[in-house]
């Protein structure tokens, strides 16, 4: 933990260390949200100060994974054009609080013929550059190129901790081959594992430590599977969790604060019963439950650039797709606040339309479609029963309920 001190200028003004000010997105007129809960004070950054950009170099992929949402798509496939990337690159330098860029999305970045140029050019702007990959195209030339380009962190998708589960979920990939492809990168850049969990591979969670050691990964990000079909909904391990956010808001539930307790055969049953259905648990004042009914992408000041230059506010609106929960289908339409082929990224981000969207979503006053999922409004994201209209209809967003997460 890196501790710094803030100096009080007077009873209402603070002088912050430069790093803290940058991470809070401080500039003239910035508005910070102050949250006071259970004796803790949390200061949240200005949501209008861009901190992280996700770039989708391509929507193409060389695999046909059974857990991939592309199975619901009816969209053209393609690569980001050099002119679109170069225009974006020029504008990124205008954002004073930009910290990192993630090359990912719903395609395989290493399939883009100019990926290495992208990484090198992004690093030249002074930001951290990360990438997520399935690892199958990560040959010696690509690995050396990523190191030379200055990639900071590489996330590798593993949907199984052994050959059987990995190759069952990731059609076209070979477990041993991917592990071998990673070896030349160990100790030379940060490595992470992106793991999609389902009933079929849930037991593999206990082997994530072993997998991290085998691959040299220092980080593991676990997400539930996106239920793009009834079969995938049946594979989810979070049916109760989908409802917990609304249950936790009901009055009358006690907040339980635990000390550190051994987890063993004598304590396991009691702790399990205490945790089931209770999102108000904390450990020495630190909440254990997921943050729900909020957009992580808004809170973390992100924006998404699709392969064709369309600018989306989040992963859920990057591409049109279908999800299933509570036995019902929900059709989610994508949304863009602008096209880089027509307008600059700075102009799009600072536009009134995009700014008002961030304000509205940060309040998250939406109907809980993820809970009921059975009225005439829940079949798509066009409108909800609270009077909200597209694209501000985030009540059915699984990312906002802590079900799906991206590295």
C-alpha cells in the first residue's frame, strides 16, 4: 500500500498529492461524489474525466468458444482501419487523466495485422497498455513483438484449468499449446488470467492458484458466463445472486461485520449459512458483497471504441446481443455516441448527449429488469416500466449487477 498525505488548506479545502489528484480526475469544475457509510468516507472520481479506453482492434476470432456471445450476432465482421485508429490516437493525447488502454472487445486482437503498431503507438502517448487474448496466435514472433512494443499487461483467456475443460469450452484451442506460448513472456511483462466460470468448470476454481503458478500469472479475473442462450443460462452459477441486489436494499436486514475467522471443517457450515442470501456482510468494515445497481464502466470512467470506429459507453452496448435470465429472452441493442470516421473522440466524449448519459447512469434509477424479467418491457432494452428509454435502460445489465466483469 502506497500512502500519501493530503494537506488541509482550510476547513473546506485540501491539497492532494499529484497522483491522487490525477486519479480523481481533478480539474477546474470537477465534481466528486462523497460517500459516507459505516464510518468510512469514500471519494469517487469525476465521471467526466476519461481514465480508461477499451479498443476493439477486430471483431474477428479464430475460435468458436461455446461461451462466446458472438453466437447471437448477426453483424458484419471486420478490422479497425488504420485511419480510424490514427484519428483516435491523435485525440487520446487531449485527455489529461487517461491512464490505460485495453485492447480487447469481442474479437481476438492478435488477428489484426497491425496490432503491434497499435501497441507501440499507444505506448508512445504515455499510457499503460493491456491486451486480452486467447493465446493461440501468440507465437514467438508475436510475443517478441509485444515485448518490443512495450505492452504492460497481457490477459489470457482460460475457461478451464486442465485440458479437458479448457478444450471443451474453447473450440479450436489447445491447452498445452497456449501454456507454451505464454512461457517466453513470463517475468517480462505482467500476466493475468481471464476465467469464465460455469457449472461445467466450476470445480476448476480451486485450481486457479495452480494455473496461475503454471502460467506465471499474477492476476486472475473471474466472470460468470454470459447467458446468450437457454443452455448458457442453465450453466450459470449465480441465479440467487441476480436477485440479491434488490433483496439487500429492503429495510430490516442487519449489517453483519465479521473479524478474521479460520475457514475449516468446523466453521465452514456456519459461515456458509451466514453468507447465503446476505449481501450486507463485511470483514472488519470492508464490504464482502458485490457492488450492484451501478455501472462499473461509468464509475471507472471508461469508454469503448468498436472495430468500425463507433464509440460506445460500455461493453453491454458495444454490440447488439441476446441474453436469457429467469427463462426469458432479452434482446439488447447496441448504442454509439459517435463515429470516429465522422467526429473526433474528444468531441464525442465531451458532447452533451454523452455527458448526460453518464450523469443518468451514475444515478442508476432504473427498473430492476434482472429481477422480474417477465413484463412487456423486459424483452429488450428499448424502454422500462420506470419510463426510461433507450439507451438509458440499464436495469437488465448483468455487468451492473456484478454478474459479468471484464479485466
